[in-house]
C-alpha cells in the first residue's frame, strides 16, 4: 500500500522548483487531484469496511463502522447510543484539498451528532457540542491504518480496515451487546486490578460516564496515574493511547465469552482481577473512577441523625415556597479543583424540577481532607433558597470534610464526614462507574 507522505513530499518539493518540466512532474493541482483519488480509492477498496475511533475535544471516545462506495456514499454504525449501534445510516462524502488532502462527510451522519450544539443531544456544551469534527485531513497511512485529524477542532480519527468477521459482528449488533456486557461487568465488579510481576496490585478504573480508562498505583507518597479515553469495540474497548506499566503495554481491554476482562501484552493474557474491596483510598481516585456523588431524597446508610434532621428542616422550609427537596449532587472537577453543588427541587403540584447551584473551590491535603471555599456568589434559585439551605451549606462554608468508601448491603457508597463537627456526615451514590 502506498505511503501518501511520498505524494505530499513530492508536491512540496516540486512547488519549490520553478524550472522542473511540467510534462514530467505534472502541475501541482494535478498531483493533488491524484493524491485525493488515491485516498478515495483506498477508502472504497475495503471489502469489509473500516473500524473508526474518534476522540472529540470534550473527552471520551466513540467507535464507528464505515463502508465507502464509488458513488460517494458512506454507511455508518456508531456507539453513540443504542439506535446508532444497530441502525445503519447512509450519507455522502467527498474528497477535497483544504491546505491538506481532506475527507468531508458533507451531509448529516452519525459523526454530526457529536457536533450538535444542543446539549440535550449527547450532553455536549451549549453551542459547541462535543467539540468534534466531521471534516478531516489525512495525516498518514500505514498498512491497514489511516490517521486523520479534524480540520476545525483537531479531533483525531483512526480508521483501521475491518475483517470480514468484524464486519459481520458489527452488522448483527455485537457492539451494543458488548457495551451492555462491559457496563454490567463493572456494575458487579466496581474494583479491579492487574497483578504485576513485582507484586503490586495496579488499580484499573473505568469511568463509564466520561468513557476513560485508567491505570493507577501508589508510588511512595504520590499516585502514579495513566488515564486515556476509550471507545467500545465488538471485543472490548479501544484506548486512544497505549497504557504502560514497566514491561506491560496494551491498547485494548478485551471482554470474552466467559464475561472476563483481560489485556494482551507481549503475547501474554493478563486478566483484570475483581476485588471485594477498594484498591486505593477514595480521595485518590476522584476524577479517575468517578467525579460525582449524588445524595438522594430517600435515606442511605451512612446518614447521621444531625444530617437527617437538617435535610428534613430544609425540605419543610422549601415547601413554604412551593417546592420540595429532591436530591443534592456534588460534582467535582479535580483539574480545576472546583465543586459544583447542585440542589434539585420539585415543584408542589406540577412536579416540575428546579435547580439551585453553588460554586466552590477546594483544596485537598495529602491524606484526603477537603476544604471548600465559595468563589462565586449565588444567583437565581440558589440565592432564593440560600436561607432554606443554611443547615447544610453552613458546614461546607465553614468546615473540612473527609470522603471515604462505606460498604453497605447493596455495595459501596461515598461518605463525607465533617472534621470539625464529627456528628454531621452523609453518603451518596457514585455515577455509572460504580
């Protein structure tokens, strides 16, 4: 298979020589036209189609299955949602030179869903979607692999020729079944690790909300972490970047017929081992295995009487304003060291939901003690209910907290304990990673 860097290098070199014979070299536009034809033919000449892995700027990864026709049509499947995984969608494509040879998906396709500016579509940012692309420049080809990069947001897209078996599996809906299997496995086994040759248990983490996979372990007084986005395949998950621990390197995590997860390194199968208990302290995996703690209305194990009384006081006070307390959500951003504290309320009568939001910055000590500082004055609903929320917000505004695992009959929850007022503590549920 041709390496198209040769074409590009020839084009650049020829453009710098004004005295070359145009009959021998060809005009620049003619050479570029030939490059585009060759790329197009490469896409079409894949009898079983292409596996595609796209990694948008907003994070996570998405897998695609694409077949290209001579008529400029492309048919796709994708792991964006259940419908996209099982319903092929046809649209059009074209080749064009925009500074670099580029592939344009020029009518609406599954790729465009990730760029939808409406956050209700796939949860992207208002007006920006997932900061993804549907126009890509060719970067390189090697063997059965094509590397592309988004022209607007720089989203990397990797195309790998699919085998006949992979094509059949994708068409019969195995991508959907595999994703269900991985999610179900992690629900049953929230804590897994790789057993290294040096005796360490290397924590493996799946954040299914963010679609990231991580490898983490304590090293002296610090945590060594490798995290990368992933996309689902018919065999497991494909990582944007390879993960390495000493002599073990892998880029895929496989899910087999016996419902076990494993990696392949140097021809050796290494199983992910389920653990009954956490491998690392909770505060160390904040932002790796989870980012959100959701405190429901109905009681959970790990609520103190002081917290329970405060919660009922808040609820009864809100009822005088026509709403009742629904749930409280603590969303951590470890990169920015911020906490978004959302209070969800339900209207009496019509049952509509309202939101009051409080913003905090936080610091965290080496042994996992959090100190929260409000950095933005509340407005709107948050301001309106601030006095009602005082029995809860008082502790966040003035005290420190520890966050630890609490084992219950139904699994693990996160428990926050006030350091200065030990009788105030509560617990909440993790996201889908748990």
